[in-house]
């Protein structure tokens, strides 16, 4: 897999120079240049289609000024991830949490393989604790995914961080909710 470094939104229109406002719809393009790729942002009124030399373009919206959610520390997420290893009923939660941790670059996807029963097994590496994990890909149903998102959102917003970080108790910060079991193929 090839990773590309793309700069963040400039928050200014490339044509007019006007600052883009929170909630405003705008367009972004990627154009090749000497250093790799250059991102340019265009207000909706200045957009007349992508430039000829662009390799990608997309329509997006500048985030509103709502306060950012406080993320749980990486160590807390890793600890919860490890505690979930012993909970077969929470395999789908562990899988979704692993994907989030890959996205946040806490874990790195090293590869995947098929187990004898056909289940996909992900190999993940954590540079923070120099540990390799193998987890099954357990894709939750839509209803269950909503429950998992709520559990993870509680962790991301820091609602349970103090109880996890404080006494070292060996318990997961969330209640075990019985819901529809994920479908297995």
C-alpha cells in the first residue's frame, strides 16, 4: 500500500483568497508538483470544475466551530483493546476498536490471512508497546455497529478515562450489552 501525504485544508479559496467559513461547502483538488502533491481549495462560487492537471478532486464542507471531542489516551485504548481479547462476546467491539486504532496510527496493519475456517485474521503491530496482535475480522450488523459506536464514543469523549487510568482495576469501562450477534459468512 502506498501512503500519500496530503496537506490539510488551507481554509482559503485558491482563486479569490477569501477565507472559507465554518460549515461552508467547498471543493479541493490534488495537483502534482515538484514535492509530490499540492492541495488547492476552492469556494463553491469560484469552482468551475477541476483543473486539467488535477489527479483528484472532491466536494467537502468545512467543519463547524463545535468544540473537538477529547480523545482517550493511546494507552487507555490499548489497555481496553487487550482486555477485550478475553471476551469472545465482544470480538466485534475489539475489531472495530482495532480499525479505529489503525486509523489513529496507534496500531499498524502488518497483513492478513485466512484461518482454516475461512475467517480473516488481521495482524496488527503496536509500536508503543512493541507487541503484535492477531485478531479475527468480526464485522458487526448495522444495529450492533450503532451500539459499538456508542461504546467507543464514550471512550473517545473521556467519560470513563478517569476510572480506567486511576486504580488499575482490570475491568472494561463499558457494560456488556446483549444485542444481535454479528453475522458470520
